């Protein structure tokens, strides 16, 4: 195998992509590639087939493969047979070893500088060995990718099991011999006969958050507040929170107390978490609802599981609440009816689910770690092959 290295400018040229005409977006069956991969279709190609597409702006440095050619957008570079005499598939693998995403030479907008790329060096084998390397990496990475795909399927099954477990526990309880009654709700079906089905307003005060008005921020009553993105399932972010003015009235209305439940009004509608007093003083903006218990008959953790079930069952996006709802108005949330066992049973269900979910999470974490190791092995393999660390003799079938 020839061990000579060469600058990339002697191996290929990088062609500039084009702006996609607005009237051709999402038309035809030709894939349109941006810096992060395919994002649309159009009617004409501006590359030959196959082609390599390299992110130039945004997700710069990402290397994509277009086996049937594509329309390379104006945020990308492209390479097809017109820009190189080398084997394109070998070049695709070689480019992935250059870490093109690790720096920008264009200060105004993060991006990839073509002249800097041209100065990168790679090991340049002869044509026959380029084919051998490309074929070997295609085979070996396909095997790794198949393992990753199988593990991702396992993760999806575990997620389905988690959702099914939660739904069953909060709608049927833990006693399989309990008598049942009709809930009168299509999405809920039968529930244990001794359970209630109260509307949210009967158990919780529902208060939408404060409207953000940057023009009115004077800096006289500044305090931290939570945004929609800060509330994830069961977790609330309190790092680097923004601030806005809260006068005396607003501090009473939008205050947070330990045990309050925060529910996302938009985005992933219904996503919820419990405020545990993570910081001393904090408020919340309009993209969130605050639920505060009225009578102490509800365990907050149980209600979070109820919200998970409602989201999994698409209750918030059902025909009953409008088919294309993008937000969860306070009045809609107040009138949602939900299954409510006695408080002691709620706590038992929470304890059961925490134990079962901890096991599922543990298995999922192990699978995630194995996926990460496979991805690291894949990257290391590509580097080892392209840089000549693996003898060419070991690459033949």
C-alpha cells in the first residue's frame, strides 16, 4: 500500500452548493442536502451521482453521502466525480477523519473555510487500495450500524414498556382482583370502583405564568423565572435562568412553593415536574401552568405519572380537545378529568412505579453505554483504516 500523504487540494476540489429556489422547495423526489443532511426535496440535481456533501455553515464539517446525487444547498460544499479522480467512497471515509467540525476560519458566521480544508493531509493510497479500503469500511461499519440499530430497537421497546407500565398502574391500580366501574371517558375505560374521576380544578389551583414583556423590564424587581424548556419530565433546570421584573402582586401570583407542579402549556404539551424549592426565590413565565394542591388529597408524584399517561394516550391532542391543538389553555387543563385513588393507594402506586422504572432505566443506561462504545469503535476503526494502522492484507474478505 502506498504510504504517501497529500494535501486535500491535490486530491479533490470542493464545489459550492446553490440556493434552493423557494418555488422548488418540497417538490419532486431529488433530496436537498443542507449542512446537517437531507431536509427537503426538489425537482433537479446540482450534483452527479454519487456525491459527498460537506456542511459549510451551521453544522459545518459534517460529511454526508448522497448515493443518487442531490441538490446541495448554499450552506454546503459538494464533491462528485467532476471534482476528483479518486474513489468517492474512499474519500467519504477519509474526510470523516479530518475533524472538519472542530474549528472555524470565518469569524462572522461559524463555518468551514475551503482553503483551510485544502491544507489538510491524508494518506493517499493508489486506486486499487482505495477500493479495498472503501469496501472494507462499508462492510465493517454496516455490521456496527446493525448492532446499534438493534440496540436502539431495544431502547424503544423499553420505552414502550415504561409507558405501558405507567398507564396500567395509574388507570387500573395494583390489585388485579379489584372490582371495576366505567369511567365514562373513552380514553380511560374502566377503573377500580372505589376510585374517583375528579376534574383538575377540584383538586388543584391552576395558574398560568407571567407574560414576558422585555420592554417593561426596568431592573427594579428582578427575579429568576422558569421557561418551558426548563421543565422536563421529573426534572427542573435552575442553572443560568433568565430574569425579569416581578412587582409585589406578581410575586404573590407567580410564586413557587415546594410541592407545586409545573405543566408545559406548549411544546411537549403536558410535560410536568415538581418544584422542590431548588432555589430560594423563583417564578415562572406564561409557557407554564402551576398546579397547587387545594386539599392535600393528591400525591404530586402520582399526578406526574398521571400526566405521563395522559400524554402517552394523546389525551391533550385528542378530538375532544381539538385535533391540532398546539397549546394547553388553562381552562382545558382545569376541566381534564383524571383517575384518582385514595392517597395511600397513590403513594403505593408511586413506590411501585419508581422501583420498576429504576430497573428499566438501569437497563436502558447499560444499552446507551454500549451504543456509545460501538460508535466510538466505529470512529476509531475508520481512523485506523484511513491512516494505515490496519494492514491492507487484513481488509480482504
